[in-house]
C-alpha cells in the first residue's frame, strides 16, 4: 500500500454502523434514513462510509455536488443518491446519466433538467425533489412557487416527482418554535399538493438535530449527517445514548527536540523555554486540518498524558511539549484527536478555535490517509492514490493494523 504516513485518521466503521442503527431504531416505523455523506462524508471518506451506511440500513444517500454523487456510483453504490445543493447547468447531463436525483427549486433549472432528460433518452423519467423554502432563505422555492413546480414535475413525462422537502434553520437550538413553524408551513404545502391530487412518494424535512429531538419531523425519511459520525449537531442537542465518535487522528513522534533555557520554538518564536525541557516534533500541520489557531492552545495525548502544542503550528509540522515523566522515542504514538484515548475530540477542538465540529471534521485534508477499522482490523485505507482494500490483497507486507488501535 502506497501511503505509510505516520499521520492518519482512524475511522471506526463499527462505531459508524452502530450510530446508523441507533438512529434507525429511533425513527417512527416506516420512516427511512437518508445518510448525508456530502463533503467526503464529513471528512470521514465517502466511499467506505457510504457502503457502510447502506449495509447498516440507510435506504438512500445525500451529497452536495454532482461530482460527489458520481464518485459514489464509481465505487458501486446503487441506492438513490440525492444532490442537495443547487446544480449547475453543465452538470445536469452527467448527473442524470449517473442516476442521481436532483433538487430543483426554480423553473429555469427544471426546464433544463427536462430538456436534458428528453435529449438523453433515459430509461425512465429523471428523479426530482422539489425543495420548499419554509424559512431558511437559502436554497428552495417559496411555498406557492414550489407547489407550481411540483405540479409541473408530476405532469411531465420526462420527470418523476420523487420527493418534496424542506430544511430547518434552527433545529439545533433549544427553542423549538421556529422549527415547529417551518414544519407547519411544510405541512400546509403538502396539503395543497394533496388538494391537487399529488402525494410525492417522499416527504422529508429533518436533519440530525430535528431527528434527535422529536418524531414530529420524521415524515417519510430523515436526512441525517453529523449525528451518524458520532458528533452532536450543537451543544444543546445531545446524541442518543450509545452513539460515539467515529473518527480519531493519530500520528507518531518524528524527532525529539531538547530545549535549553532561552530557546524558542518555531515561526515567530512565540514559545520560549524557561528551563531544560523536551519537546517532540509531530508531522502534522494546518495543511492537514489541524488549525493554526490552536498554536499555543491545543494539546495532544502522548503516553496517555496531555502534551501541549509549543509555539506556532506550521503547515506540515507541530511541536509539542513532552509531559514530565513521559519517556518518548521517535515513532512514539501521538493521539491528536480522540476522547477515548485521552486526547481532545473534534467537539473540544471546535470549541477551542471557535468553530463547529462540522468544520473541524470536513477540514481534515485529503492528504491525511483514512484507515478504516472493523473489529480492530484495518480493512481499507484511502489516501491520495485511491481506496485500497485489505481483501483485495492490496496491503503491502509491513503494514501493521495493530498500530492503529
Ligand atoms: C447537510 C444537510 C443535512 C444534514 O445536516 P446534519 O446537521 O449534518 O444532519 C440535511 N439536509 C440538508 C439539505 C443538508 O444540506
């Protein structure tokens, strides 16, 4: 296997599938799960996560872009895949050929989808979801326009109205009033469609936060992203019992640095040693997704103890202080992200730098190889050269799965 980089993200597929099953078990009977795997499955790696989601019972998947959806087709995903974000005209043909379902919220896009569907002579009508803006004011048609669009799709031989949906603006806040109001507006639109004889097969509204908080928002399916990765949508909306983080980040000490009093560490010399002390170099930097704003602030776990970041985090390297009493050698394991191993979790790190776990997770760079673990065995590695699966015999001798645990 090509990449033996010390810095890697460990993705626990058992934890992920257990989270999927936990969410599925909480839903109203008959309500299905659309696993949201946009942005490379929130940084976890879309190919393995998508397969694991389907295997654990997700009926459908959602992505943000056409390229994300087409990538899933190339790795053998056959379930329906909905593109949630606005689609660009030039992408419509390839999206339809790839069997992706498209979100439509205005007539010009609908015209184009219809024309492309006709031109391509697809085996069946092009699957479309109409998005209603019930208060997010981002992407979606206002209720009356959405109803007109849905009527139009239902009447077109080139198009199939697969679903009608909306998206909540504040489901992750304690105050539920606006979410409930959005749901009421959605219900009203659904009733108006029914009055015109249209019942879209799939009505959906809930994201993770709405799914975690109430059965009121289930409809025919729920679109769950962040919670499946074991990360709460906000501090106010906890996960269900038993759900746990899926991803951790580990590295290895590259070199020991002996500091004398007065020595300074790194760019800008922001850390100055007061006495003789040991530091260690970790081959991980902001270009890997370890934010520079953690300089002088973050910490990792080394030998089971907290080890502070010393000085500035650079693009590819970070220096940490070796905790008193810890004996380190080059090659020593460093846990950068992972509560279970005594390091900060993505939620903690997000709090330290003033962002949200979504941004921390999606910020883990593609150059950090993802090691997929099942029952304590590495079953696949995805790196810049692609996806390598253990059962395809692609693991080179010398890769030692035990070092991931
Ligand atoms: C990203 C997204 C979701 C999933 O949101 P989470 O908070 O991660 O569960 C659901 N619906 C839409 C339209 C989205 O863009």
